[in-house]
């Protein structure tokens, strides 16, 4: 796979570790061995998966001579934190449009990512109600800035277009190189499935590498069928952009939607248990919205004997721990 055909900023200089999780595997007491790919340790203030996508998205913006980045997300968005972080580092202005998906959830003085927006010097934050046309809201902001002589570039929510998803195709290639070096034969990979770039990119990359390792997604908001279609469509666009000729089978896209709970970003008991288990066995910090719910799914699938006995399962840890500090009451209850 040829990533050098696209503009790319190099933010990642070494592969993120793949580590065994012996204490957690033992605690679960099943015949499954767990490993973790530590994308929570990626560079970029606070770490997490969006840095891989932003290598391509910010490079595209800079190639198009942008001086300003506009992006969007939820009120505690990791994607907004990392987009802001890399924009600052590149000397670009950054404006955020935040969607209040849970009514009343935006608090100007909130901790977590919200505090980091302020700390890293965001140029403006516009908060809009849940269900708003986010692209429309960002285009409006872009028009305002253009009228003032700026050159804005819009990065979609989660940086999940075919440009951003390249970052996770590249992660799949990196993962295969590591697994071969470690002589580690993984049977299954479990990833969060949100705005879909991570999941789509991983599947495309695994197909592109002819790895035959299935990748399953755990949803954080949508229903199974809807999410699978979104991931599939983005995967096709990404594969086409890269020029991958191998056919991509619709059946390669599997999502679990039983772990969302009442809705996006709303805590569940299983998420709280998973976050505590990871913290208290492996000293790994998950987050309440993505990696916590994904880990809850992973743990439940193991308990239900979803994987074949003896399976080696790799959990892709996408980061997000700064959001924990906005949810302390949930964990202390
Ligand atoms: C954005 C995000 C995800 C989801 O990745 P998508 O590419 O949007 O599906 C998972 N974990 C964390 C911590 C995130 O910030």
C-alpha cells in the first residue's frame, strides 16, 4: 500500500506498542489471551487515535494553503482536542463547533477535554443543539472567516473521510509488521466504531495486507445495520483512494450495538466496570465514551464465549482518557 502518494505530516515516529494483558486475561478466567495496541500513547496532547488521521488531513489543509482549521465534535470531543493540538503545533488557527448531543451537557467551565480546548488557545467555540447539520454549521463559520480574509479548511467530525481513514489503513500495516516481528498470531481484532474512520481504515488495511484477521467494531451510538453500512461505504471510498484492487466483502464489516446503553456518551454500568477492570489489572486508562464501552463489549463477548477457545484477541485502545476527569462522579458512585 502506497501512502507516499498523499500529502502527510509526520506526527508519529515509532509504532505504538502491542502489549499482552496477562492480569486482565487471568481475571476474566476464560481461555482467551488478550493483547492491546496502545494508540492511547500516540503523540499529540493527551494522546489518542485522531493523530493518525490528522497526519493526512492537516497535510491536505496545508497543501491547500489553509491558515485556519475548522472542525466539530461532541462537547468532550477528543477529536477536537487533537485537531486543535496539531493545528497549534503547525501554527494554524483552530475553531470548533460543538454539538450538545445531550441537552445541557456543555459547561464552559467543565474539566476534561473542554478545559484543554481553553488551555491550548482555541480561537472560538460555537455550541449548537443536538441534531444540527454540523457540516452546515462549519460552512457558515468558514464563510464568516473568509469574509475576514482567512483561508479556512474544514475537517469533518472525527476526521472520518477517506483522507483521515488512511491513518488507520496505515495503522493496520504497522500492526501486521509488529505482529510478524513478534511472531504473534492474532485471531481477532476489536475496535471502537464511532465516526467510522478507525474501523473502516483497519478493515481496509487488513484486507490490503491480506492478513485474514477479522476486525469487529463496538458501536458507541448507532444501531448495528446503520453503522455497518457507514463503515462499509467509507471503507470502499478509502480503498478506492489508495488504489487497492482486492475486493472488499460486505461481510467483513461486523458491528456490535449492545453496549451503547441509553445513548452516545451516556455512562453504562458495564462501561464503569470495564474502565475499573483495565485500571486495576493493567494500569491502563480507558475513557467513558469510546474505549470504555468498547472494552465492555470485549469483556462481555469473552464471558459469552464468543471467541474460539485459545483465541488471541487484540484490543485497539484508541485513547480518550482526558475525558475521564469530566466523569468523576460516575466512577465514585
Ligand atoms: C474518536 C474516537 C474513537 C472512535 O473512532 P472513529 O474513527 O470516530 O470511529 C474511539 N476512541 C476515542 C478515544 C475517540 O476519541
